[in-house]
C-alpha cells in the first residue's frame, strides 16, 4: 500500500528535520531499475483520456509517475538510517462543467485507470454545484511526443550504497579529525520519472534528478559547555552524483576564509573546514547591536530571496488561497498596477525553470507548459507574479508561466515557486572590491535560522558565519548576528551587486505548501550583494 510517512532526523540542527517520505519501502537495488516503456505509458494515458472524454470531460490531463527517494543518514562513525522508497501510479485531472475534478490510482491496469478517469469527472460534476465561475485555462498548444532528462553524468540511484556510506563516513572522519565534537552527514537523492499526456495533444516523458548533501558539525567547549555549529555549504542541485566529485579546481575561497564550491562539491574538504570554523566560533566576539552595511554572500542571500520575494509573489498566496496554511502577501495586485517600488533600481529579480543545475529545471511543467524565464521585479519595480494556466487571466497574461507542480502522481498539481533569482550586476565587481568600500559592516556566509510574518513583510535572518568589516577590511569573525528587515525597505537598501563571475545558486530541497501539504525543490541564484544601514541584533542577548 502507498502511504505518506515522515522521517524524523532527531538531533540535527536546533529542532531536527522532519522529512516527508512517500511510497513503499524497497531495497536499494530496486531504485536502479529501468523506467516503464514509453509506449506502455502512452497506451495507458490514452485509456484515461478516452474514458474522461466519454464521461463528459471538456479537458483531461494524465500524469503517470514513478517517484523514487533514497536518504542515507550517518552520525560520527555509524550509519543511523537508510531509507529507500518507490511510488508508482497515475493521477487524472479533468474539467467538466467548468470545474476541476481529480482522482488517482496505484493500480496500473486499463480498467482501474479508466475507472479513475470516470471518478475524476464525477467529482468535477459534483463540485460544479458550488462553483461560482467556470475555470478559465490559458491556451497551450500540444507538442506531440517529446522527452527530456536532467543532463546527468552519474545516476545517483545506480551508485552502490556502499560508496555512498563510505563517502559520508569519510566526511565524518575528516570533521572529527579537525576538531568537531559531533557531526551528522546525509544524502538526499530523488528521481522523478514523469509522463504527462493531455487532450491538448501532448505526450511528454521526463526523467528528473535532484541531490542534496548536507551535514551538521558541532564543536563543544568541554569546560564551559558552550557549543557552536556550522552546516554544510553544499548547494542542493538538479544534477547527478557527479556533483560530489568536487576537487580543488571547484573551490572558491571567500573573503574571511570561508570556502564555497561551483559545479562540483568537495564534501570532505568542506567538513574539515566546518569543524575548524565551528571551533573558531567558540572564541568569536559577540556582535554589538546597531546599524550596519551588510555584504551578503549568495550562500546566505538565497534564503532571504526565497522568503521575501519567492513566496510573496506566488499568485495564489496574493489572492488569499494559501491564507489558512501559509499566509497571504503584502504584494497585493494593486501594487503591481501602481508600479510599487519593491527595491532599489539595482534590483532585478526573475523567475525561471531553465537554469542549468537548478532544482527547478525541467522542459515542461506538470500542466504540459514549456518552461521559460520571466521578470518579477525590474529596476526595483514589481512587474509580475508566478501564475499557472487557470490563474493567468487574473493578471492579464495570455499564457501560463509554466510553474505548476505536484510532488506525486497521487497529488493534484498546483502553483509552486519556480527558481527565483537576483540578477548579477552589470559592472565588474568582486566581493573583495565590494568589501573594500565598506566602512562599518558585516559579511555573512551561509543560511541560518529565520522568522517572517504571514504577509512576508517583517522578518529576521541569521546565518552560518559572520565577519566584521572595518574601513574596507575584514577584521575578525563575530557571532550572535541576526538582521531585521521590512521587505521593501531591505530591497530598497540594496546599493550594489557583484558581477556574473560571482553568481551562484542556493536553494530549498523541501519547500512545503498546500493542504494536504506537498513539497517541492527550488533554487535561488545571486551574486554577493550589499545592503546599507540594516538593523542588526545580538541573538544571545535576545534569548536572555
């Protein structure tokens, strides 16, 4: 039976991670099995399409999915858990009498699929009794039979489990040898094999791969009992296992001595550095509260973009559809009409599902819409939102933005955040050059804890590492830093962004939304950026 589970990774970070696990437990070897033949999936999709039309559907789309996950969890010298799941089935969405209906089945026989299609139509007809106005779908031209695959060099599911465990244990050993008191290291591996068909005339086969390799290092002062942590600087990626083949050529040494990585990630080297940096935090001076110019590394800024731009510009949130679960948005439709100044003229933020290596990259979304890039904020002015086929008309768009997604064949697709990124600056500028012009500031690396209100207006963000800037130079590592912001004031305080050579991706591997809740993965790119006169608090004093 297919049922949703939750895996709790206790002891990691402040409160542990609650990771959604869907599907049946399987052996690791099962994840490497080949996909269902395309011809078989097309024949099954045609059964659903014909049954839905015969039952009275004016539109139907079918998603046949095989969703696989592998999570490998270690702590110090031991393996804590290995979870392998597989979930296969078909989800059918229809329009009848101007109303949506949805049904799903994990029985892949023709009879069961046809029955699910008829059930979806029956649900739509029942729902139509309470529908106030018919659904308006933006047009989509069918693309016929096409396929797309994440451009990987190593399929993570085909890498032997022993090799993955050996990697994580070597990461742990490196951290312990460098002075860490504790370390958890994890691999999150996902493969979505998705087939989409619709009455518009599309038959789209996609094979999507994602990977994330976080760790959590803790250093303890045994005399005082004081402890400090540093998380991995790994970027979750839409890549294969080759991402973990990182070497010295991929390492980027940042101002202050922190290290980041490009298209490849050296997890062992980062763990070794994390142990030393967590130990250094134990002796770091606590920040003095006040106004500072902040220089924010992309490894930190991605989370601020996610929370203060990505979420408030989701159209369903703007319209109040997410109010009960995730809140609303201060960025209401009238602000777009009135050319609201969301940020300074340096700020250009765009949405897309096309960046190479990003979590959001696919060729088509879960409505069969080709993916693209579009502006959200241009020269600081709010110009657009994120919209799917049945939302586009609300904001005067003639086509969907291609950002519809469901986390399973058994979940109905709906609007999800695409990649949302800050354009790099046009003028050539490195982080070192940006810092050289700062008299009194703080340089922040890595994402930490945060808090934000339900309208995404008032917020507070921490980080992983903090460095004092005095008269254009980094002087020392400091601690207990968090900055407070009101979203438009913060983005209007942006006075500089480094050039394309410093542009890097960060992202969220488990972004929750909806009721019942679904997860998605999304990347956020930026170069290092400067924000003047931002209020910084001391978190140690705030906690009493």
